């Protein structure tokens, strides 16, 4: 099966997108220069040696392997986007920069009257934002500001429309996009995706009076579902297609990390090796959210990426020793793990062999209830997350992914929100932040090894309380009275 997109589950919490390095191993491509009128023109970049090669297998389709040894942190790919547009199901956002807009106070494009953040938005006139050819098309399609819910629903069709417009506006990009897998047969057989796209995309584009073949529109929808990357930092709602990055294979313990530069011409995506690779090693990213258990990751990949993951982490009932999906055994306090992690219908049992077992259906129901309760906690509620951890300390194993998610939020809230500012926190709370960060690092070192965003952010959060405690100790000992 061919390659899928990397779409992480994102809760409404501020996240660090990490740094961006300059490319040093990219093949001939185009570089964008911004003209005075806001458009972008193309010029050739010098040819550079590739550090990867494309392989093919009957199971994985095309994928990338290292063609030579790679250092941790080395850039593997940097390339401009083919197309960028709103995520499906997004809120009211600016068509240029994809930031969420205040529904009672926002600007409008002076030509087409569609929502923008301001008349000076950096995405105005750019193909990675609100292009001139999109603007000309939307000029005849008046947005319905009397019905904002319908307007937000119309955003589902904007990214497919941008792809379709490339057919005339930029044939080279259209050719590159058309080479991507859509999995139409699998998507059609599912019975839920096609009807949804028919209603929200195909019928919407026809309602706008645009003449495109229905099957072609469905194919574009499939290409986006299978290959698009979610891009942008906190507050952005965008997805993008890239010409080579979509070939990178999936693994629930990825060997690369990626960032995008939203304000640079072409919105380039940079793929870096998070760990060292030997020549011939597969290059991988995770198409799911790594901070989830096997049940949830495999369900996401099955439903949205159309394949059953059987990577080393998914096949191991302990998730490579992290116990990221384990429950507490009510009989002996041990770990209740999946009996056969690649079979969602298999029963769960205590690893200590005390005889306790749970049917798969009971696990699903328990997990749903706990997930719903976790997600009901406000994003900035320190007490709420701590209460969740305390309440379910005898139900969830300490390294269960819901506990890790709560701790991940706490690691960033302690020291940054009202009543918990770092310089005001007592020693007990500072030590709690340290404890949380260390708990997270034990797992992140396994599921996102090397130079990863999760590890980087957590190490950053760990240093602050250590520095404060050290400074306080120094201040206590600095003054020695004479007498």
C-alpha cells in the first residue's frame, strides 16, 4: 500500500514547531522569488546530491531508504509545497495564512470578498495562500455571511478546488500531484468516505457552477486524505502536498522529524533524520499521533490511511517496553496488556499471569469513557489534569498514553499559567514539574528517539525548574554573616 499523510491528533494546546535548517541535499527544483505584485516566480536551484533512493515493495508500495549513512539532525529533504489549503472541518479561517478568525470581526479580500485576517496578510497573492487565480475563481462565488456554519462547511471544498485549479494555473504541479495515490477503490468500498465527499466537496463545487468531473474531484479528495501533511504552528488550520515527502514510509517509532516554514516562499517542508541512519535503512515518519496507544493509532491508520500497521511497536504488547496502552490490574496491580495487539478483537490479560482478563469490548468502552473525560479537561487547567491522574491512578498504568498526555500538558502549564508562574512556584511544585518531565522522557526516548520535537520541548521544560531550584540554593548559601 502506498504512502499516507502525517496527520497528528492536535488538542488546542500551544506546541513548539522546532527549528528549521537549511537544505543541503536536494535535487534540481524551483526556488520562489516574490515580486513586487506579490506573485512568485521560479528559478532553478543548483543540483545537489540526494541522500536517499526510492524502493518498492508489494506491501508498502514506494518508500525511501538512505543511500548513504546519515547523521542525526541531517536534512534529508527540503522542498516547496505543491499546494496548500484549509484542513477539512476547520473553523472560520483566513484564506491566506490559515489563522482562525474572530467571527464578529475579520477582514475580507478586496476582490472576492472571502475571509482574510487583513489586507496585508502575507499569504495574499501567493499560491501557498490566497492566489490570484483562486481569487478570480471565487470572485463569482459570494460567501454567505448570513450563514457562517454553511460558510465554514464550504471550506471543505477549498483545498480540492486549489488542486483542481493547478491543472491550468501550474501544469507541472498538477502533474506531480496526479502521480500520488488516491486509493479510490478502497475509499469507495468503505461506504462512508465517498458519500461524505460527494456532499461536502463534489456537490459544493457544482453548486459554485464550476465544471469538473465528479470522479476527478473524488480522486483529488483521495490524494489529499492519503498524502497531505498538516502544516503550521498553533492556531493554524492548513494541509499541504509535497512532491517527494509523501513517499516516506510510516512507522509508529519514526526515524525523522519535520517542520514547515510558513512565511518562506513556497512554504518548504524540511525532513531531518532524528536518529542516525545506515545506508539502506528505511526512512520513516509517523502518520498517527505517537503519543497514543496501539489501539488508537491502528484505528486511525485503518480509517484514514487505509492500511493495518504491523510495525515493531504495534506488534509488541508492551509497545517496546513503554506500556503506553496498559491498564492497572485490579487483582494484583500489574499491567493489563493486549493479548494479541494486531487483533483488535483479542482479549486483554494481566502480564503477571494472575488470571485477570478483559474482553476487547470492555477495553474499548473503558478507553472511550476515560478519553471523553480527559478531553473534557480545559487546556489550561492544572488542577483538572492532576485530578485526572489521581482519580485513575488505580485504573491506568502510570505510562498509559492518557496519563502521558495529561503529563505532557502539565509539563508546559507548570511555570506558564496564572498561579503557577515559574518564579513563584514553591519547591514542591518545581519538583513535581521535574518528576513529570522525567516520566515523559523515559517514554519519548523510545517512541520518538533522537532529535524529536517531543523530546526537545520536554527537555526545555525540564531545565527551567532545575535552574530555579539551583538559583535558590545558591542564594541561600551566598550570604554568610561575620560574627
